[in-house]
C-alpha cells in the first residue's frame, strides 16, 4: 500500500484508539483508558511529524516512523499481558496491534510517485 494510505490509516487508528474507552465501555478502567489515549495520541503525533506525504511538519524520516510503528505494535499486543487487561480493552489493543502490523508490513517504504499530469494541464 502507498505511504499516503498508510498515513491516513494511522490517523484513523490513532483516533479510534483515543475514542475506544468510550466506544467499548472501559472508560472507567483508568489504566487501560490512559494507555489507549497514550498509544492513540502518540500515533497521531508521530504521524503528524513524519517526513511523508500526509504530515504537517516533516521531522522524522519515514524509516523512523516504521520503527515507531513496530514498537507500538509490540506495546499494543503486549499491554493486555503486562497489565492483565481482560475483555474489551484486551481485544481492542490486540486487534489494533495486529491491524497496525498488517498495515506496516504492507506499506511501500519509498515515496509515492507523483501522479501523471494530464497533457496541457496548467497551461493557458
């Protein structure tokens, strides 16, 4: 998949993680809620500052972004074990972690080539 699709999915996944305590009814569990907010916020922030097509400020090289993705995946999948989460939080963390693994593994690591320009476009 393209880096553009990867970035869009990162923003959506981050927002999903931030909203998940309320969507899935574990907002009263302080530990899992804070972790969901932390992982989601971290994903959004490092996507915003990655040097790629859907970033706002281009600071982190794309390979660094991919490294942070893999670290987040380990954290998401490992959190239910480390913090003994059960039920909804565990499912959310593991499923999101596995989804992110597929997205990251299927992403082309090079820049998305420019789309072809139609002949005569931009000419008066």
